[in-house]
């Protein structure tokens, strides 16, 4: 397995080691180009990205984030990312890894119900798309001169 950019003694590596014991899980290079992507072997969508040694991003879905909002806020380790379907999880200790794996279970259930609908972009893909010419072309509408009588 190529785990690009994840240090051997990091929390992200510990999470990957535990994930490798899960059945039907596939761990590959992240589709966004940063770190490691995790999904089901039978499903090409990567619902978890480990972008760095101590930060994961999980496509938890807007519905699940809204439902779990108070519990997520209490953890102090989870934040919203990208367009609101993704959540970041900071990995500082074993408790955070437990939390990440619990949330991954929630995410897997959430995505099992949505068929093979493509995932929204993670924050890195979102930032890259925001810099595309198509997005930039829309910008001039803000620079239209005010009408002068
Ligand atoms: Zn990503």
C-alpha cells in the first residue's frame, strides 16, 4: 500500500493500521492528490481522506452532520469542511481515532443508502475547483458598474 505523505509514527498511520483490519475496506492514494483515501472495496468512492498525519476528512453527509451536530461539537475534534457534507477530524490521540472510526461507520451507512451517487468534493478538491477558469469567469458580475442616472 502506498500511503503518500503519512508518517509511520503518526495518528493517521495508527488509524490506517486499524482500518486495515476492517473487512471490505480499500486504502489507496487519495483522489484529491493529498494523502490516503479510504472506501469500500466494492465502491470506488473514497468517503474518508487522511490528508495529513493528524487530519482526516470524512464525507459524513449533511444529514448526518445535522443529526449529530451537538455530539460532534462536544468532541472538540470535529469541524465542517468544504461544502458541508464533509467533516474534518483532528487526530491527536487514540480517542480521536476511536471517534473517526465510529464516524466512518456512520458515513458508510449513510452512503449505503444513496446508491452510487458521486460524492461532493473534499476541501482540497473544492479549493481546486474554486480556482478553475469556469469559476473565475463568473466573477465579473460583481464588478459591474453601478447605474448612473
Ligand atoms: Zn481529499
